[in-house]
């Protein structure tokens, strides 16, 4: 088996290097977008045992009443409808730790530490699935090979507002290159915008608390993450500005009863953690599996922001 955690890989570590590695882990994008309220969880709507969920999108509340006149009956207004589908699939990660690595002591990641990192890998996969949806959005702002600007950001807001996408909240997710370009563009602005409190606040560093928060500009909370790196053929970055109804996700539960009597198996909601040892080598294998899917619920509810890499 390849990619094991081995003694040979870690035996040369000294304390300073180990602390540096821990610092790098702390500085990583340990983000849980599922808990940020940006995306709707459709899991409670799913039929038990199904890996696909279909969300109906009737135009309720969008019609306008009319005055038919005296002795005149009302004309029928059709309820047009569409639907969106989210399909969940198994997401997996396997780590193998050798006996020699475990014997090396505290400089080697312990099993609990490894498991915690694997759980973060699930959050990273969620981010990747959401970011992978951005290029499929129909409405786009920005220009190939050109840095993100304040004008692009305002265009994105205007396009989303024209589609009534921001009535129930909004957010924007950008690649770090895009947030850097946006900051530079804000710095170059003059007049009223330059004097605004939000514009001035965008210039400084903000502790994110692990949530990837970049700041609020023109009333839109902005988050940054390197997963928005789905470059097109022109190597552009792809972010998105969207309303709360644009994207959704689905986490079907793992059948816990199937794993209840299997040693080393733990099933919680949509997560399955399995640990087993190999008799011949003394290795410990840790596998994390999860059921997860994400999809675009309302394409008109989001605007993709495509700019220079």
C-alpha cells in the first residue's frame, strides 16, 4: 500500500519542525461552510433510503392579482414549476499508519489527531463540491485576463438584484487572488465610496476565526477560499455572489444498524469511520466515508464572477 504514515517519513522531525507543522495546520482554511447558513440543507426533505432528492420550484408568491371588472370572472393564472435535483455520493479518505510510526512517539500524529484532520477533510470536500458549481451558473460578470474590480462587484450585485435573488440574504465567495484584486481596486476608488466605513475596513486584516471571512462590502459579506480555483481554459478564477436560495446540499444518513456490531466502526448521521489493523504488518488503517451531494437549486439566484488568475 502506498501513502502510509511511516517512521521513515517522520523520524527526522525535530520539535521546532513539528511545531511549525502544527502552525501550518492552524493557518489552513479550516472552514465549515455547512454551519454558516449560506446554503440550505435539504436532508430533512429526503425519502429514507434515497440517494437523490428532488426539490420542486413552483412560482408561488410571484403572481400579481388583477381587477377583472364587474360581472367578469377571474382568468386562470398557471402555476409554472420546475425542479432541481441533488444526488449524494460516497466521499472517502483513507490513512494508514505503520507500527514503526506509532512507536516513534509524540512526534507522529496520534490516531485521534488523524481522525480530527480527516473530519476537516470532509468539510474541505463540501467546499470543493460547492465551488465546483460556480462555473455552471448562467449569469456572469468579469472579464477574462482582467483583475476583479469594484465595477465587477457592483455589476454582480445589480445582476443578482435584477433576478430578485437577494431578497432573503446574500453572500459572496471568492478566491484569495480575487479578494486581493478587489482590495486593490477599492484602494484606488475616490469620492464617497473611498470615505465609506466598509471600504476602509476592507483595507485591513481581519481574524477569520477559521470561517474564511474577508469582510463586508456594499452590504455583501465576502468569504474567501482557494477551492474557488476551478480555472476555465483561460486559467481564470471563478467565484460567485448569490442569494440564500441558490445552492443546497443533501447528507443522507448511513445505515447505522449495518455497522453496529462491526469492531472499529462508528456511524454517525452521514459519516462512517472505520478503523482496523493488519495482522501481517501491524499497520492501522483509518477510513472516513461520508454521503454528500450539493447542487444548484435556482440558477438565477447566483452570479458567477470570472476574473484573472
